[in-house]
C-alpha cells in the first residue's frame, strides 16, 4: 500500500485539483478495486470506477436479489 501512496498526487484537503480524478483513474486502470458494501454511498463509486475502465469486485451482506 505504501508503494501506491508514493504515486498519488499531493492533494490538500478541500483542494479542487482539476485532474485529480483522472490521475487516480489512470493509476487504477488495469487493476481490480474491491468495494465493501454496495449501499447508497458506494453505488455511485462503483459506477464511476466502471466508467473509467477499472475492474471492480463488490461485496455486500445482502443477496444479489435484495440489491
């Protein structure tokens, strides 16, 4: 994990870096991201990651039918 942190852009909390999303997406392309919990907060995240071409493995306590 520390190796990945060395490649992330330096962002100051509250800073609106214009290409922050693009830089993070570029770092994650070709990798699989795990998302734990597919609730209200993580559903848009999963959709965003998929739109950016990032492979997502998502887990939730609820069954697929309940989602």
